[in-house]
């Protein structure tokens, strides 16, 4: 309620939100600048600002590297990291499970089956493999909802069991597709399964714009999500349509995750680690946790991708390998620390 002066009252969230978001935004900008400047051909910060300001050097070698190679890849990494992190936050809240992440409902498995099918059919990565991957994830989500069916279609147990079942089926089907693949296709398939951002280009980044309205929907539903954590009966008593809100969040999150997975491959631990980390430090208020996951997840994957393409002397490491090498030990440490 407004106070006598007509202003909104000062609450802990209104005090912490601008400060934390400002710090995370600064970290996000610094991570992008670091990723732009570093690589096999380093570019100075001054030259980056000169290129961004539209100088005559846009046709130079540095300009080509910046605009055609690094910037699309960094944008993809930032959006993928933000989406997986925000998706992990939503699934952990809906399923009441701190180990939940975007892949828990079989979205990753369905996306992988679709992508591998596109690769085996010889389709171009974009839009052929991307489209097949997206359709596979959406069909898997539909199957999970049907399996969990009836009035309990948004219940955490039925969704969790349905997702585990579909993931197991998709995993077996992936092994079958790999076993019948030609030798030249196997490496491409495995590289995609490990997470790969090297296919990023300005031509396929427009698809990522569809993630923006999904972000907005989730942030707008942060308060109802907070209330739902108090329990179904309490949320209904406060006027929250639990079934409707849960379904909107589930479909919105699954759609945005499938949009990025179909372009990046399977990248683990981002949706598991980042929400868990910020929840430990900032609390469980999703009005603060949502923006933090977007900025923190984007920064994390941009830096992981920087390590992936700069650590080897020749070539690069799939970014999914880096997130696993960093994420798994760090998550184990956080679990150990939280139980002390």
C-alpha cells in the first residue's frame, strides 16, 4: 500500500534489487568486454570501442572477427546462460526440488533426438537441425504432460516422474541413432551433445528474440510464484490460480529452453548451479532471484565459453565440458557448505 506521500513503501526487496542488479549488470558488461577482447587474435579495448562506434575499421580483420565471429557467439552464450539459469529457477520452484533444472522434464532429450535426426538426414544446421531440435523438445513436453495427465498435470511428482521416464527413453533412442550412424556423422553428433556454441552466426540469432517475452512473463509472475511456495492451499486462499500459473510457467520455460538448446546443444549445470548459488546468497524471493539469474547465468556462460575457446592451443573445447568441470565441484562445495 502507498504511504501518505503517495510513494511505495521501502521494503527489503526494493532496497536490495537495484544494488544487486547494478553489481550483476557491471559483471555482465565486464564479462562481455573480456570475451570480446580475448581469443586467438586479441583485440584491445580501445579498438573494440572504435569498432563499435562505427569507425572506418569495420572492414578490417579485427572488425570481421568482432562482428562476424565473436559478437554472435557471445550473444548466443549470454542468452543461453540466462535462459538455462532462469529456467532452472522456475523448475526448482515448481517441483520443490533444488536439484531440478531445465532438462528435468525431458526437454534436453527430445531436443537431442530431433537434432540428431536432422544431422543424420543431412540437413543444414540452421534452419534444418535447429527446427528438428525445437520440434523434438516440444513433442517431448507434450508427451510428459499427457503422461502426467488429468487434474494432476501440474503436480510436481507426476511431472518429475514423466520427465525422468521421457529422458530415459530419449537417452536410449539417442544411443540407437549413434549406433547406426556413419563414422563422419558420429563426431558431429557427439560434439553437439557436449554443448557447442561455434555455430553461432548473425543469421540465426533472430530466433533468440523469442526468449525476451518469455523472460518478461516469468518476471511478471515472480510474486505469484513466491506465494505458491507457501503451499497450494495457502496460495488458493490468497486468490492465486495455482493450476493456471503453474501451466503458464511450465510451458513458457520449456519453450524458451528449447529455443536455446536447439542452437547450443546440451549444456549442463548452468540451470542447476546458478539459481542454487543465488538462492543461498540472496534468498528465495523470485522478484530478486529472477533478474539475478538472467544476469548471472549470462555472465557465467560467456566466461565459460571464453575458457572453452582460449584454453587449448589449437581448436576449442565444447563449452558443456567447461560448465561440467566448473559446475560439478562448485555445486558439491555449495551442498557441503549448506549442510554445515
